[in-house]
């Protein structure tokens, strides 16, 4: 069987290619995809060969998607042919083969596939918020309103944070954050950004911050905004560390807690407080979408054919205003 799959074939170059679908192993699941979501930060870093990426071409990404199972290995028990499933760390492709542990059944018939396609990346935002252990009424800030950040805003609200501050240079993303639960939205490039944050927290600073950008200057700002004994969840992947931080005055002396929140640092088998498995987080988010406590529709910017991949990834490389919720629709690809 042949597969259509998007590859980064060189720096700043993406192509939709035809490849063979490999034989299925006993613990694997073959899924025919409906949608895959572009993860702008990670995929831009990889196609540009940035620091802390594999820098090996060709490569194929697309870790967030939804489809239907069309074949299962002999040892697979949690899903069956015909089930709608989330595909974790798959590829932008018509067909994906992943192990059973990387497949999550979508049991929520009321949740559309387009909404479900965003659940895996939303779970990464949730993991970063969980590790902050937010208590009702604590101030919270999200630095960077990418997909991870915009979902983190919603999870901060569900966690009972107040006020919730959203920070991003893009005014459209700041407006969206206000629509989805932020109480304030500030431009971090403004000369009085720190003062704005301190003012809305009554001079105390922020108790719980999700740093999504991975940009070292944003990390420094997060420290400058932090309340004594505050916590900062490092959700974004840092590619360049080029901003000096005074660890004594900004971390050690005020007792700031820095929390590594990479998605791979999760329990694999069983959830426990503030640290849930990937599967449990995805199931919880599907339930929250069905209950209308999480919104996805306002985040969807556009749904495009995979045949447009070269143009889409050129734009991702070059346009700082790349539409955040970009989705590939695989249903008509043969």
C-alpha cells in the first residue's frame, strides 16, 4: 500500500511524497487520518535545522492528529478496526502506524474530528499547567500564545487562577486569549510590560507562570514578573540561550521554582496528582470539549489540503504572523 506523506527534505523545504506503508507489527495500529495539526514552534525549528532539533533530513513530523483505525496488530486490545483515535507522534500523512500506547480512542461522539485533532497538543499545554499546582485565586501568566499557550490560558482558568495574564506580541493572539479566558493581555515588547503585570497583581507579581516561547528574553521577563516563591513552568523548548540571568537575585534569593515541563517527562503507566499520563490527559480534554468547558473552534485558523504543504511550510519559516491553527485535511488524498 502506498502512502502520501509530508517530509522536510532540506532546510526550508517541505514536499508531499509517496512512500510505502510498512508491514504492521503485532503491537501496532494502522490509522487512516482525517486531520493533522501543524505545531508551529516545533515544526518551524525542525525545518530550519535550529538548535536542539535532530538536524537530519529528510524528516517527517505531525505529532497531533485524528483518524480511524483500519488495521490492528495481533497483540492490540485497546482499539478495534473502525474506532476513531488520536495519533500521538505520528506524521503528516494519509496513513500512520504507531504502537498501541501511542493511540487514544475517541469515545466522545459529540466531539468533532476537527476539534479532536487538537487534543494532543492541548494535552501538552495541560501538562505544563498541572505542574504549577495552581490554587484557587492565585495569579497566573502565560508567556507566548501559540497553540500550547492558548490552551494553557483555558486550563489556567479551569484551575481557578485569577487574574490570568496573557503575553504575546501578536495583537490578534492577545484578543483571542481574552476571548478564551484571560483577564488581561499585554504586549511583552512594551517598555512598561513588567509594570503592567505588577499593577494588575497588586504589586505582588505572578504566582504561577507558563513560559511557552522558549525564548530566553521571555524567560528573563517571567522571572522579573514573578512573585516571591513563585513557580515557572518551562513548557516551551529553548533553542537559543542568549540572555544573561542573574540566578542569585532572580531565582535563588526570591525562592523561584523553575519546573521542567517537557511533554516526555510524564508518568507512562499511572497518573498521580499534577502529573497525568498522556492518555489520561487526552481523555480528560475530550470530556472537557464535550462539556463545552474548552473551546477549540476559535483556534482553528484554516483547513488546507496537504498538496499545499510546500507553500504552508514556506510561510511557517518566513511569516511571524503564521496562522496558529493550521490543519491538514487528508480525507480527499488518495
